[in-house]
C-alpha cells in the first residue's frame, strides 16, 4: 500500500469540481462541490446520531437506500438544517444535478454544511450547476475539497493504492470539519471514493466498523454536529473480483480504508477551530477496548487539558482528573502518563502520583505542534487512540461571532 | 424567609477565620480557612464522583462517619491530590487543628483546593494554625471565604433566616469554585452552617436531594473536579424541636437550604474562569424532569453556545444542536427558544425552525451580563434549570499556564 496523489479522483472513473456559486459572500471562497462517478457505484454511508438532523441527510438516506449512487453534491455556507423547507431544497439540489448530469436524481448524495437555521436559497445553486458540471475533471479533487470547507484553514485530502486479486485498486477521500466536532456514530463531512469492486453490504460493514476507531475518536469541542456524514462510493472500475465476504481481500480493503480515515482524522483534529496543535492520546493497558476508548476520549475532550496543551504546560493532574471522571473502569493507582513529541518523551506520573521531571524538557516537548499524550494503565490489554486539539483564544474568537 | 448578612457565621454558635499562612506565594492572598462550631454539630456531606479523589475527602468521610463534626479546615493553593503522602498530610491537619481547638481530631472536616499532584508541605499550615484559631470571630465569614478562593474573582457568601417551630433559625454558606466545574453528585467546595436543630439523617437527606437540582446543574468547563465537596453543619443552637422526619418543618428547612445553594450556584457559574456572563438555561415542557435536566445541562455545557453568548450572537442553531445530541427523549420539531435578560425577551425559534427576529434587539439582550436561555418543549411537564457561563479568551489564558 502506498500514499498517492489525486484525492477523490485517484480512483478510476471519478471526476470532481468545486466552484463559488454565491452562497457565501466572500467570492474568493468556493461554496459548491461535486464528485461524479462515470458508472453507478455501490455506496455506503453513516450519519450523525444527533436527533436534530440536517435535511440533506434525510434525503441522502432515502436516495441511497438501494445501495447505489453516482454523484455527490455538497454546498458550504449554509447547513440547510432547522429550516421549514429544508427537505424540498435538498431534493431540488438532487433534481437539478440529476438533469445536468443525465443521471437518476435518486443516485445523488446531497450534503450541506455551515450555519444552522437560515433558509437556503436554491437560486445560486441552480445557476451554478452548469459551470459545476462543465468543469468536472479527473484533476480537481482539491477544488471539491475547497468547496466543502467552512472554518477549515487547511484542505483535507488523501489517497492510497493497494492490490486486491492482483489488480491495483485506489481509494481516496476529502473531508471538512473544524468546529462542532465530536462524532458519535458518524462525523463531519467525509467523501471517499474507490475503484475497488466491493459489494454494498461489505462496503457498509467496512465503513461502520472503521469509524468506531477513527472518526468516532475525534473531538474538537464536544459538540456533535447535526450534519455529520461519511460516504464511500465504490465503482468497481479496478476490475478485481468483487469482495463480497470477509477474508484476505476484505482485510486488505479495510486496511486501505483505515489509512485514508486515520489520515483525515488527524487532519481534522489538527485543523480544529483555532487550534495550534494536534493532540493524539494513546491509551494502553486498559481493562478492555471500550474502557480504553472512554478514557482516551475523556482526556482529549477536557477543556482544562486542551488549555494546558495550548500553554505547553505539563499539568498532568488534569489528565488524571479526566481519567477519574470518565466513567471508565480503572485503577487510578496504576496510571502512568508521559508526553511525547518529535523532541522526545518525558514521564510525569507513575502509579497515579507525580514523579520529578525536568520542566524545561517538558516545555520543549510540548512546544511542538503534534503532541502525543501516552497513558499506560495496569488493568488489562485494552488500547485506543483519540485525536483532538488545543483550546485557544482563536476558538473563542471564531465562535463568538460565527454568523456575521 | 429573608436574606441576611453573616455568611457561615450567621447561624448561632459559629465562628470563622481566614489567613495567609504561606502555601501560596502571593502574600496578599489568604490560603487557610477555618469554620468552628461552639458545640458539636450534626454533619452531612456529599463528595465528587471522580474516581481520582483528593486525600482530604477520604479523611473527611472517615471523620464524619459518626454524623458529627465541630470544625472545618480548608487550604487553597494545593489540592493535596495524587500525592503519595496525601492521607498523612490531611490527617496531620486534623490532629494539629484538634489540639489547637481542644476538640476531637475526628470532629474535623478537612479540605484542600488548588493544583493537583504537588506534595503539600505541612509546615506553613502548622505554623499558621495558632493565628488561625486566635483570630476566630463571629464576624469573619468573609475571611474564611477568601481563604478558600483559587481562581475565583469574587467572594461567594450567603445567609438566610427562617422560622421552624416558632424559633428563628439561620443558615448560611460560603463557596469556592471557578474552573474544573462540572459537578456530579457533589461539587466544588461549599461549606454551609445552620443553627437549626435537625438530625444527621434528615440533614443528609436534605443535602443529597437538594444538590440534584442545584450544584449538579452547574457547569463551567465540563471537568468534574477531584476535590468537590459540600458539607452542612447543624449545631441546633436555634433551640427548635429537632427535625427528625419529613413534614412541614423539613420542607421549610429544604426551602431555606435551597435558597442558599441556588444563590451559591449562580455565584459560582457567574464567576466561572474567565467568564463575563452568567448563563441560566430554563427548560420546560420536557417529557420528564430527568430529560429536562439532560437538555438544560447539554446546552449550558456546549462550547459553541458558550462562545456565541460571549460574542452576544443569537446563534440559536447551536442550542438546537445541543438539544439534539443530548441523548434526551425529545421531539425536535416542537422546540421553542427565546433569549431573555433585563433588557427584555426575544423569540428566535418556534417548532424547531427559525423565525424572523430583530438582530439588533437580540444583540441588546445578549450584551447584558445575566442571560436566560428559555427552551419550551412539547413533550410533557418536566422542567429544570442549569447554570453556566460564557467561554472567553480569559478562560484559555487562565488555564494555559495555571501552575506557574
């Protein structure tokens, strides 16, 4: 398996585009994205567990209930959520795109992201679709990735190639997500494409399994979005024998998918609103995997831990505190904590109590922009990793006046 | 019932004091507090549910297991938590104070607050106890309240008088709490005194019931402290017939206790680390009380709602979002939201969708420093109130470098 260029266009038969159509005021910012497969693709999707759901999710769920899709349309600047006419607008987006692409309107995945509770005007989208479709290219994954960004400061894109049944397959994805990030079952907006031939049932299984240890282990601010969605389209153009059961080929596919999703998780966490640092929390020795996940996520979600990391302050007491209130089954007298970055690693807590350490070296480690918090427990063999970011002045600034 | 002066010294037979003994570097800041009852008092207490517990809590729990206490000693500047010799130090504090006051060392409630995981030196406490005891006065509740403050910017004190069995009774309390505030079963440090005669069993019942709708409904940052504790001492000096069962007198006592605890909750939330605003979230029409509580607390804990309130931005979509991911049983199509302050009230969402409203008037309402977020649901008769504060640059600043 190797990392390759091309994002969602890396896999055979996928084209993309992104344009500014006028939903956002700033004309420099793209606000409409399209991903198109030249043939119908087996499609799997997972959605937010928030009871307040964006209208596009409801429409998408219905559209792909037969297991197929051929295109994804996604706008930024408006979430089309909590609007009286939300469903109608989302359906119109599918109808208009279906006509322009000459595909069934039911083969469209529709998504929206941005402010909640403001009616979404169909006009700029309707006017933009011809240019969006005409500009489709196998070289425009980046334009699509730009089209779905909101407060994201960095484009999030990845692709890998792998071999199944002697055929080279490719899988790639784009993501948006910076604030309102605390996935539960599904997360943010992530669109993944592959040319690997895999049945819808196995594709859904791969996705639903993978997100438990990837997107569901990311948190920027503890707020689970109304519009979270991850969709994978597999058009089978790599020509391999279809993966339709568990086994070696499915494992290979899972590994490739996981490489893509972990990369996007790290990119999302590291680009959390206002963030200056990516935090990775690795827990091992937990009673079981579930307890390891609970602890890793509790640490990564703690405002106090996040603020300390912003200040490069080795305040490990807050990590113990977050372990203690996590609800996990844990012996707090067997906790070891260390901080690690490319500058090195330093142990700050052993058997639940502080140890002498060099504050200078700790500071040097924590001044880096990718920090790993390592927690070793004495309860069993459970392990998990969670991703988050520091809490900064800029998070507050960005969210103090988001709508204007 | 009326509000009176005197704090923890308002009730008959209670004296207090607070001094700087040298735990904190800043000599202007008091760091050791004492509350003393001239007779043994029936005592009830609730503690944090964090599995990492401060050593003083363990010692206090053992000391008051017989239902009695006569004094409270509390230091700030160091939490005496996650230290190898924590229990020993907490016991020494009780022994030294017991000797100085000539009371049983087992009648001492001991508490500590401040940084976690740094050994607490007994020397300044030992040297300070004589002055602490000599300065005891019926006029020094404020000194004691100052002695327990950490990042608090305002002193938190209240007292009320009420009548039971024809006798005037008094109840008063002091509190500290500004960060690491997300109580679960107990919270922060709160010391309450009353001269009302009430059995330990009924006192514990009153306290355990009351905190469910008061301290457990406060959140500053989602982090449940390791050292949370609320203690009530009742020395019976008001001379009323002892309250030893449910009934009218118990109800009167509950109401007086609730007046004290709600006032302290509002003071704690309004003085949350870095806060510029007190947020009060009132939920009505929920399926039941538990669902109302879950929703109110989810809103008050949302970093996105808190940041919007800091920016006086009527971004109600985030309130719907927090309702949706709260896990509560709720029909999201029957949600009404309005913002209220002393400038007036404005409706922003009806039946789960936005309504037209004046952004100027909304801004005017939200620029005040006490904001009520009112949520009306269509599911039943459950109601609840939660208290929190806005998320500001200063929260990040305070917690980015807390230990230095």
